[in-house]
C-alpha cells in the first residue's frame, strides 16, 4: 500500500504524563503506517526505559519525535487539524465519528490529529485550534478510553481509510481518469519570477487549504480590529472569538479567502486611522479659525439686569 497520504499526518500529544502511554502510542502508530509524533510540553520522560519498553520496535519514532512548547508550534505547516474529545463541550461543537471524519486528514497537505493529556483531555483553549472534532463511540458502562487506546483506534481508522482510497483509485484508474490523474500528478510548470508555488497552484485551480498558522494570524487580526471598533470588549473577547473560530473553521477557508478577509480588516483599520486623522485636522482648523476671529462675547451678551456689560470685573 502507498503510505504517502499517511506520511502527511502528525499525531500530536498535548502534555502527556505517562511514559508507558507515549511508548504505546509510538507502537500503535508504527503498526498503522504513521511516523510523525509531536509532543507538546511533555510531562514525562518519553525517551526513558518505560517508554522504550512499551514502544518495542517503534523506539525510532520516540527518538524522532518533535518536542515543542505550544500547540500552534505543533500545527505549524498543517492545513487541517482534528481534535479528539470524550466530552460534549457545547451545542456549537459538532462531534463526529472517527470513521467518517478522519479520512479528511488524508487529503492533500500536512494535517494533524490532536490528543489531550490523560488526566484532563484538551482544554477549550486548545480545542480552538482544530477545525473538526471527533469522539470515539464506546459503551455507556465505561466510555473513557486510555490515551494509547484512543490513538490506536484513530490510527487504525486512518490506515483503513488509506487502504480504501488505494483500492478505489485502482478500480477507477482507467481511460480518461488515468489521463486526469496524470495531468494532476505531473510536475508543476516553471514558476514565474517572484511567483510562489502557492500562487502557481491557485492560478491552475489546484489550491490547497490555508496553513493553520496563517489562519491563526487572521483570527488575531480579526480580534484586534473588533476590539478597536468596539464590537468586542476585553473581558468577553475570548468567548466571542471562540464562536468566530467555530464559524470560520466549519467553512474550511482557502488561502485566497483568508487573504480577502484580511484585506477587508486592513481597509477597516485604514478607515479608522483616516477618520481619526480627519477629525484631528478639523479640530486644528477650527481652533485656528477661532483664534483669528475677534472675541465678541462680552459685547453681545446682555447682563442679567438688562444693562450692557462693560467687560469690567465686579464683585457679586
């Protein structure tokens, strides 16, 4: 089986606390053709004796594991991310079955499958970086799975999906389908001077998903602008932005769409600055105009007694 699609998938563990679990995760990954393990701030010795004991012949995955300080670092370069959870967080988060959701990760481009720590899972703040969410169905008698078990189940589903895609491709690869696949898999035409590969793909109608770090930059830009115009308030910004994230993540924005949205935000910022500059200039002109005109207030203002004020100070 061609494991190229599986090679694009990262398994991300956020703050794992059990070395036995990490070792078991590495073994399960290698069993199912996955090779890229990323650990976010691990709270255990992932290269220690216990981890190696459980990894058995997958110790090479432990040694090659990338360790990062934050979840955004773990997702850098990815265009798709799915988070796992066993808890119904809110009605706005749609929990899917791994069997139907995980094949999405095998589409073109690097992707990530995120798992939380054994004792708490993923926090709301960590879930916000994912575009889709899965929950492994299990018995009501005991629905909570061990971390290594959950990773093994998901890796199995990914492997089975990759096999199914290979079989489907083999059955349909004939005639015009073969020609189309050949054209899509052919080398990219030479890039024009100053042209990025991303722009080249867009011009040919083969645009991939937006990198998640670019999407994160858009969310930061959006929050800053909404705070400036008073739509968001600092004490409620996090909860409001979580809803915006869910909204935009569901649409699976393209690179062009993110660029368009950021262009709108930049124009709003320009309008705010231009309006403020105009107001300052108007105030300066008004002040200058007031300074050159004679002050006639005392000449025209009648006194309370009906006698014209002389302008001299008097004691009341």
